[in-house]
C-alpha cells in the first residue's frame, strides 16, 4: 500500500504487504521489504534497506545505504544516519550516528 502522497525514487522496490504512508519520501534504489511499515513524513535514503516487518513511527529519517533490520522498530522523529546497521528486533529510541551498528532494546552501539 503506497499513499498517493508518498514519493518513491527510481529503482526502488516495494515488496508485498509493505505500507508507505502520506508524505513519506523514499530515495532511489531502496528496498522496502515485505510487510514493512513506513509511517507518515518518514525519509528513507538512497540504497537503504528497510527489512521485513520493520516499523517506523512518523517522521523517522534513515540515511543512505542503511540497513534497518528485520522486525526493528523506530520511535517517531528519530534520525538514523548514513551507513548504519540496525540489528534485527532492535528498538531505536534516539539518534544513531553514521556508520554505527546498533542492537538491542533500546538499540545501542555494538562493542
């Protein structure tokens, strides 16, 4: 389901059961995988992968070439930088800086 008010870049694929809501912006060559939810006003960067069954609250920003793992959740208005890996099942509650790998509940940098 893709809102008529969402913007999807060239080369992006939206898999079955995914939802992209109003005013969401998805960059070029991204993957919005099976049953992922991209809520209103989210921004997904170029080449990002939003994995199956992941959920983003409103106004989440995900940078270019970021992997938002299977079943991961982001609270509204968080910023996830470029080149980040968010582990499966993680819950993002605050900003994740570029290049970090985060896991857990709440998501924290892997050491």
